[in-house]
C-alpha cells in the first residue's frame, strides 16, 4: 500500500512539474511576443485575422488606431481649454474642436467596428500626463500652451490623414478625405489665433 501511495505521489509530482514547465514556456512566449509587438492596444492583440477578415490592410488599421488617439486627445484638450482659457477666441476654437472631433471620433469608431479593427478608447499614459499638467495651467500661459499644441498637433494630423486618403479601402479613403478638409480648417484657424497672441 505504501509503495502505491509513493508511486502515485511521484506520478502526480511529475505531472505538476511538467504543467509548470509548460506554463513557464507559455508565459515566456507571451512576454516575448508582447514585448516586441507594436499591435497591442489596451492590452489586446489587434492584428492578424481581424484585419485580414475585414478587408482592410495593416496600414489602414494602423491609421485608424493613430487617428483614434489623436481624436481623443483633441476632445479632452478642448474640454480643458473651455474651462481654463482666458481668451474668448481660444474658447470659441475649443468649442469647435470639441464638436468636430467628437463627431469625427464617433464616425471613426463606427467605421473601425464595421472593419473589425479595435481602436483605443483611452489615451496613452504620456498623453494623459500632459493633459493632467494642462489642467493646472490658466490664463495667458494656458492660452499660449494650448494654441501652440493645436498648431503642432494639426500639422501632424494633416500629414497622418494624407496617408489615410492614399489607402486602397474606398470607405477609409472617403472618410479620411472628408475629415481631412475639416482638420485643414482647424490647422488654419489655430495658426491664425497663434499669430494674434502676444
């Protein structure tokens, strides 16, 4: 009886050891693939079959994810500007940003869902830290910071959307073209306000 008990204990230990080794290998593989993976959004893997099934290429999916982050940033920064800006022109500009980018974000989300592309719903940590710092600013220093940020951001966004309109997906191209026209207006407005600030 003792021999059977010892034998069963040894067998159970062997299975446990084997399972632990497999779990270690799995976690090591997961760690490696995540560490070098540029297609992680909010901890979810966002490439491969989803993109292939949707008929949109990886460049299109990447564009949607970048545009989503930019859109969220514009909306959140505009909300802060409506509270903290002292110049009425900047408050008016922020109200337009809030309205236009909220609409564009809704359209982007709907399009991404239709194409089975997962886009972020929150900002990366460094962008959130920047917004948190902006919340502490007020008056003329806020006005200058916000409008300079809008000039820089819209220049980058115009370049991003020019990539978007060259995508082979006709739906993406149509949406990017329509949205680019609005973003170019924002870019001009931001530059005009920035040049008028002391």
